[in-house]
């Protein structure tokens, strides 16, 4: 999935700010180190190195522990859809599981569609992989509400 342009700009700004902050911290540490004698300086450096190793061990341990137990799927699915990152997300092809995942807008909501990752070309096979079976989903209330909205607009213009 492509990152939006503003995200790239924000990351560049954070990188630049981080470099400036690191430069300031290093300048302050040099001034502090020049005021210390050799033995104290070595002791402070050893404590700082130990702290950095401890932080690295905690981050690595948390990462390993986070990937050890994968969460269970929230519903029983009959099909899987491949994600751009190489994983798979289970999506039911029909029935109440699919109906519970649909975002049908309320009467005051804007019915904007959900954005998908754009591809250079779409084939019929691509569409068949993600095409759900919508035969069991009742949309009579939704279509009646939309028809009433369109009738109101038509009568206002007429």
C-alpha cells in the first residue's frame, strides 16, 4: 500500500528535527564530558551503554512476544483475500457474516465508498476473487429510503 504524500513529507520533517535534536544532545554531552575526569566519564559511558542495551533487549523481547501468539479470527470464513503485505484476511463470501461487515449508511450519514488500493490493471479474475455473494442481504429498507430521497429532490426541482 502506498503512503500518502503528506506522510512522506512528515517523515522527512521528523527526520530533520531528530537530526537537529541529536546534534544538540551530542553537543551538550561533549560539554558535560569535558567537565568530568576520565574515571567518571568512563563510568557514565558504561552506564549509558548498559541502558541502551537494556532498551534494545526490551524492544526485541516485546517484538518477539508480540508475534508469538497470533490472535484468533473473529468469525468463521469461507474464503480468504490476499493483502498487499503478503498476509491473508478472512472474508465470508455470503451469509450473516458478510452482512455484519457491510457498512450501510444511516439516514444522516454520507454514503462515501471505501477506498481500495489502486492497481494498474484489473482482470475479471481479480474481480471474481473479491466479488461477494450479495443474494442473502436485504437492502429493501436502504433502497426505499434512497427512493424517497430522490423523489424529494425530484419534487423540489419540478
